[in-house]
C-alpha cells in the first residue's frame, strides 16, 4: 500500500468541491485538509485592516478607509457561497500543489511514513507543481469542457457596473457569453503530463455528470478504491441540483481542441480505471502530441512577440487586424510615433520615424498561414505602413 495524501483533483469547476464534501462525510472532518469557505479568512483579515491602527492619525485612517471603500465590491461579498453552497474545502496545497512547507513538516512526514492519512483538494494545475512522494492516491473528477466553461461564466469575475440613471448594480457581462475552453485545455494538458510522469500513483477517474445522475455506484467504487472511510454516509450528499451548468453551443475557435482532449482523456481514464495503465497513458500521450502542433488554435492564441515597428508586444489576431484594417494600422503607427517622440528642456518635440526602418515580423515568418515570406530587407523596403508606397 502506497503512503501519502489522498488527493481529490480535476479541472476547476469539475466537481472537486462536491467530491471533497463526500470525503468529509465518509472519513470525518478531522481527515480533511482545508476549510469549507477559505475566503472567509480573507474577509476576517480585511476586517482587521479596517480598524484604526495604533499610531495611525485620524487623517491617515480616513484616507486609507476611502481607498478600501473604493476597492470593495460588497455586492459580490458572498458570491463564492453561491458558486459552492456546500463549501470548497481548500487549503495551501489546492492551487500551488503538494510540496514541503515548514508548517506542514510533521504532518507530511507522518503521512509519508503511513502514521496518518489525510485528504486534500489539488486542482489539475496544482498536480504539476506537486512532489509525488507525498501523494498516495488520486481521485480525479472529469466534466465536459462546455459545462466547465459554462460554470466559469457564473463567476462573472467582478465586472459589475452601476447604472448612472437608476443606480442599479448590474454585471457588465450579463448579456454576453464569456465562457471559453482555454482554461480546460491548459489544466488538462498539465494533468496528462503529471500522470505520464508518475504512473506509480494509483488514480481513479469519475465523471461529474455520472456522479450527479447516479451517485451510489460511484460511492461504492470510491469505497473500493480508497479502502478507508464509510462512503455509505455520503449517499445523501450528492443532489442533482448541483449540476446547474448546462452545455451550450457557443462558438469559439478552441472547441475543436477541447473536444479532442476531452474525448481522448475520457478514453484514457477508462483504460486506467480498467487496470490498463499503459493504454491509458498512451491516450494521454496522444493528447500531448496532438497539442504540440504549433498550428493548433490553442497554441496560436497563446503566441505573442515583440513588434519593433509598433514598439509593443503583439499577437496573431492583432497582426491580422493591422494588415486588414487601416484604422488598426494607424493606431499602431501612432503608438510607434509616440514612443519615438522626445521633448527637450524647451518643450520642443523631435519625432524620429523609426518605424520606417523596422520590418514586420508577421510577414517575415510569424504568419503561420503564409507559404512565402518576405525577407527583413523586403519588409522594410515595402513597408505597408507607408501610405506614399500604396
């Protein structure tokens, strides 16, 4: 039997919180590393900051409170409780990964030596930063990327505005579909790498959708896999109402990549659950190989580079706009000119049109859709920003 933490993992918004609640009921709260609402601690710390400090003048205190009030979003004070009414059960390892920290020295030592067992949540991206020697088993939650993205949309992330006419507080994104599979793709790739690099760690995969639809078989399977606790106590924890994020067909360039990853990750997980580890890891390797292609939309979206002509960092979309939209091109040109303008002590401006002597990196090799590129010299000579050459 492998010693170490029992880790509940998965992509954020994939059911890790409800899975942690299952572990809490099945094993007892004393076995859980994490707080129900860790955000409450931040509220408590803020409350302490809002008290006038020793030696702080009334004037300084009033100014500090003014800034605190400006930065506060009271209408979002308890949004996190709406997102996970049953709690998050998170702690220091949840995002940063399981690693040695002085305050956990004895705990981690006892866990690794088999003197104690504890359960904690570590989301997918945290796995890659984790020291595998501290991990005994992993319960990994899966969820369709469209449902993950829809659940993310509920977060709204603080885009609240006040209507100047009515005074009503409204989310600026309320009427827009903002979800995207970008996060799902990124963190699932990291999970694939972790499982490939650490095949010795036992892992069992569960679909959030299956857990919500029919929890009892999943609980029985968890009992068999973990071999500790009493999962019959958790039969009333899972409620269909938890599945509040339904799939939507929102257009996005990354859905093809996300669907490929989900399909192959699910197949790999099924193999591993059936004790066919090598076949499962091969599926994860297929995902990494597929996503290593620089032509994949997910990779193209992440690329950026310095544009010495525009004197700024740019990316594929901005370069395409610069090529095809004269207004965008002129805005980039204005930025370049502003960065090349100096003012002497008498207030006289000197404008150096250095953009004329810089190539366009996009047309010299960074446009992945081109079959032929200009040389640096040709790009400078035929500078498309120069209206006199049109």
